[in-house]
C-alpha cells in the first residue's frame, strides 16, 4: 500500500527536509511498537517534513502476526509508504511450501536456517532483510535525496538501511530503540558478549549515529554507561499517548453501587504474570464487598501471534466463575468504546527495572484508577508515581494483588471530583507529541539548510 503525496519525489519546497523512516512494523501491523512508529511518521509530516516510510509488505502482518487494518486510516496522507518483501520461512504453515529436507528433518532445517539468517546480519529471522531494505533505501535516496533517516527497532536490522545511506552519502541518522539490543529489559542481564557480532554492530552504529532514542531513563542510562563517549547523543523519547487515538477524557463520576468492570488492554506476553493476577483476582472477589459482582475483561492478543496461546486462555477460563473473561483483540479505532466501559484499568506487566510499556500512557489518559500488577521496580512505576488513583502491588503474592484490587475498587466507588480531576491532569502530561516535538525541533535545526526558516510547531 502506498500513500500518494502532494509533493512528488524531488519536488519538495525549499526548507522542507526529506525523512526516511525505517520500521519493520507499520500499519496494518498490530504489534505494540506500531503505535510509536505511526505517531512518529505522522508527527514529522505534521511538522513540515516530507516523509517516506520503508516497511514490510502488508501480507507479512496479515499472515504471521495479525493485522489491524483500522490503523492504516490513521497514516497521514502526506506520508508515502514504500513496502518491500519480507520472507519469514520459519513461520510458513503451508506444508506445500516446505522443502523435502524441512519436512523430513525439521530440527536440522531450523538450525541451518538460523545460521543462514545471521550471515547478512546477526538477527535470527530478520538478517536476510538487510539487503532488501538497503537496496530500497538507495533507490529512495536516488529519486528524492534523503536529509535524515530515523530507523526504529526491533528488529534491529532496520538500522542497516540508515547505516547504508550514512556510509555512502553521509546522511545523518537516528537510532530509535523500543527496548534494547544488548540488554534483556526483563532480567537486566546482558544478552550478547562484547565480542559478538551484535555488539560490534551496535558499537559501529552508535558511533556514527546523530542521535539515539530510548523509551525510558533506565534503558538510556544503561547505554550511557556502556558508551560514555556518546552519552550526549542519547535521549529519552517516551512513548506517551496519541491524542487522536486516546480514550475520551471526561469525568465519569463515582461508580456508585453497581458492579465494577476491570479491564486489561494489550498483548499478553509470556512475561506477563497472568497466573498471579488470576489468583489475586479470585481472592479479592471472595473477600472484598467492593468487588461483589465485579468482572474483569482481558482485551488483546494472547501471545505474539494471531492464534491465542492455549495455556493463557486456559488460565483465564479457570476463573470464569469469578467474572474473568477473554474478550479477544480490539481495533485501535474501537478502543475508546472499551475504555468507556471500564471502571478500573489493569496494568499487568512482566518484571524488570527497564520495563515501561506504552500501554501505561494510554491508561493515564483516561484518569481512571490503575492497578499495577507487576514488580514494583519496573520503570512503569516511575511514570505512575504521584498518580492519585494508582494502586500498585507490593509483590506478586495473591494477598498483595487482592489488596490492590480491593483498594482500587473502593476508590472507583467513592473517589471525589477533586481526586478524579487530579488524575486526569496527571495523565495529560504524557501526550506523545510532547515527547516527540523537542527532538524533532532539534533535528530540524541540525540539518536545516543555511538560511532556511524553521517551521512553526503545530498543535496535534
């Protein structure tokens, strides 16, 4: 899918720079990082840049990860989307497309395929995409010279397109991390030895980058310690929430005596403490009068692929008699209706000092109570601290989870207007454009042609 632009390649106005944005996951991809990618491309366009997005073919997401077609309508019409092939044979389910070797020796085939994937670039599954996107980046630059590349990971192979244009044409680039490459954000352990190809690639890329972006301060600070000579080019660009996609912000008033609806919205990964939440939920329902008749709805994907994981679904269904249910995925454009039906939000995250999750910002936009069912040291706690309707667990034992759920339920029934207003005002600070605009302005100043006027920053 390609969006025509009013400015054809090579015909941009003086002072209107050309951005190449490289992202494997872009609408209709439904992965968590797609919202950051969509918002970044759109915001650059809104600030007067000619934007070309380089991404994978639509069929990649429809076949393998699940798609949300409603997101495509949110791509700014000024953004040109260039889609290139992406081959993902490890997820090929059609046996007719399997070789005899794969069919008869699947383990040997998988091992060989993993090695082959990493020959062009050290990333299993994604390495072969390097040649595809580097060639596409060269063609885009030849048709309409690129002034800046922003490449977002993961996969980290996206950085190679930026590196290619920098090496061959001195185009500056920004590395935008959603998580990290060498750091396990859940355990805090280092993933690749300093002599590994991945580590050597990252050193080379960071050394040449104009800026490096991270989603929270703990991840940024870890990398500043790793690359002290480049600490000054490293910035936190938090995810934030998208004003046009955020739930309606209004005073819903106290719930009163009706049964409450709790809700989780987002992908349930294997790192999420789903079992611990279910045990705490069952205990809270049995103990707290504020949860009489309460329901908890899980919205989103169970696992990373289109089909829900059987074990996760079984865990949820085990508490069906206690009001817990799986509601399936929800399109981004329909998500406001889901939020409008909630009284309390459930933030259930994997453990890790470096874990934030983009979902926390969308939750904050609503002003509704938030129950944090995650390790207290998570970076999400840094974002939520000070929220007047935040109810964190002290640990993941059933008693602690139940206590937080009961406290949130009581607040939903009784919180006064002043407290609810303070919660909405707290969340408003985390609008995504407020996170992006300072960096976009700095980049524009750094690459603006001599004498070219900087554009006025527009409101979203």
